[in-house]
C-alpha cells in the first residue's frame, strides 16, 4: 500500500465552488478530518450558509467567503467549479494564487442523448489549462472520479476508492496525496505528470456511464500498489 510523505498539518484548504456537489462533499470530508476549510463561491452569502451547515454537521472549522477571499485565505486551493467558467475564474484569481498549490478536479465533459463525453481542450486538459493561466502556482490534478453523492452523505463512513494524483513537483503531489489519505477509505496514488491529465479527466465520462447502467457510485481502485 502506498503512503504519502506530504504534511497537511496546519494547512487551510480553500474549495472554490464549495457550494456545488463535489466541492461541498470534499469540504465535508476534510472538515470532519480536522482540516480547516474555507468554502468559496460566487456568492459570499451562500458560501457562509454552506459553511455553517458543514461546521455544525462535522464539528470542524469551516468558514465561507467569495471565491477571491477564499483563494487568498487558503494554503491549498481546490478548484471544483463548472468547466465553462474554469478559465475565466482562474485567470481573475491568478495574483492571489501565486505561490500556492492549486488542486484542479474539473472534468471537461459534454452531455447529449448518448450520455457523457470528453470535450477537447486546447491546452490538453483542464489541469494544463489551469497551469497555463496560473504560471506562478503549482497545479496538481486530482479528485476527478470521486462521487459527490458519497462524499456528501453523512451516513457513508468510508469512501473506498483511490484518487489519481498528477503533477510536476513531488512535494505538491505528496501534499495532495495526503489530502486524499485524510478521508477515511480514500488513498492518493501518484499517476504521472500533468501531460497525462487528459485521460484521467476523460475517464469520468466512462464512470458516469457505469453509474447510469448499474445504478452505482463507481470509483477507481489501483491494484498491486
């Protein structure tokens, strides 16, 4: 079994898009694990409401703010926003994210009557787009395949799946692996550099198809590691 050498002690995690399903679910799990969390949203009021709910539910330290304030307050910043607003949001926050580890979990997907499918991205992937518009930040791709339903369900004690973590700097990927490891049942596994993020993001379309067919909340497990 792999183990991360990353240290998340004392780190504040900001979740941009933290009022959406995936962002809220991740925030819930980290707050329950004792990690201070800042919920970011376009609406500071909505972020504050979500933060109050999660703090009461988990007993953790959770605050809410607009996305810019959350980005400024977070030591590690998780991007869990819709794909269509991805570039513009990050470009506007670039000065606030300089020098920070930015965790991109956005999946560029389209949907039609045949289901989900991967969208082409000029830079190669959402994570590579994030790194292109945030040249002074360290972008890590992770948490693409985690079910928002499971994350945000307080009756689910253990989220049993692996998180594929991709990035250029070992210290940053170790840190993000540690964030995954902090969630009961979850494990962070290094899966390559950002140039390999496209197929990880695209695999989400396959998992959506699996979930629809089998009425499940499928994730990923890596064997022999």
